[in-house]
């Protein structure tokens, strides 16, 4: 007998065993990403390689355009990386749990929109690095999925992040501090775009009884 009830195998449905399994795998994967970022920063500091200037985004300059792809992996210092690590793991876990392919394509869209937005609108006298744009992009994904896919648990995650890091959400507004609000703003917009482009279709959200019967007996 093979039973698929409320605790069955839909990894996109909150409360199922498959959902929690996908969430656990995503958490482990995101926890593995952060040490790679720390290794890159350690190499930068240890070798005095100055990766920030070499591979960061330099707005309005062609030699800084490649930073669109490299800058999310670089940070100004370890404090900068520490501040990004927890929200990156938290938000990235929930985005990745919805599917690896959607996660990769969504991340690429966020990197492009955030990076190009910084390159076109940032100060030409600055060098922009950090995963903040990606973090705000993941926030935009979860918020938008809650609307277009009518997923209340996405709203719950956004609410949790808002309670924990609400003050950082002000980073999408212009500021006098040395923070790329453009990266945050365009990252958020990139997340919204990605959530709409790679949303689950109605057939996926509401499978018919014939396509997935709730009870199968030998």
C-alpha cells in the first residue's frame, strides 16, 4: 500500500515530510556556501590580492563590468561577510527548498539585475562588492511568491526576517553611509522579476486528482 495523504510527498506543500526534507537539504547546502565565501575573503587578506578592486563592480567603467558576476562572492572585510552570512543562509534556504533549478536561475537573474543596476546608477568613484544584493533578491522572491503562488509560509518567512533584520530593509533607500543602496534596491527588484518568471503554474499548484491519486492499493 502506498498512501499519499496530508503528510505525503509534495515538497512544495508546507507541513509535508517532503517539504521538511527539502528544507533540511537546502539548509545544509546554504551552510556549505558560506565557508566558500570565507575562504575567498581569507585568500584575499592572506595574499593581499585586493580582489575587491580587481573583481568588484566599478560603475560606468567597462573594466568594472565583470564585477556584476564576481562581486557577490567578495566582501570588504570579515565584518561585512559576517553581517551577510546569517540572512544569506536563512533566506537562501527557503528559496533553494523550492527547487534547485528555480534557485539557480533566480539567483542568476538577481545577480544580473542587481549588478547592472549598480553599474548604471552607482558612483563611478566607488567599488561595490558583497552578497547584499542577492540577499535582498531572495527577500523579493519570497515576498512575491507569497502573492503570485498564494503561499502563506513565504509571507511567514518574510515576516520573520523583517522582525530579525527589519532595520536592514531600510538599505533600499539612499543613504550617506558607505552602503550600496542601489544594489539592495535592484536586488529586491531582481527577486520580484525572478519570482514572476519562475513561478509555479496553476497545474503545479493544484494538481488534479487523476494526475496524483491520494490513495493507491495493491
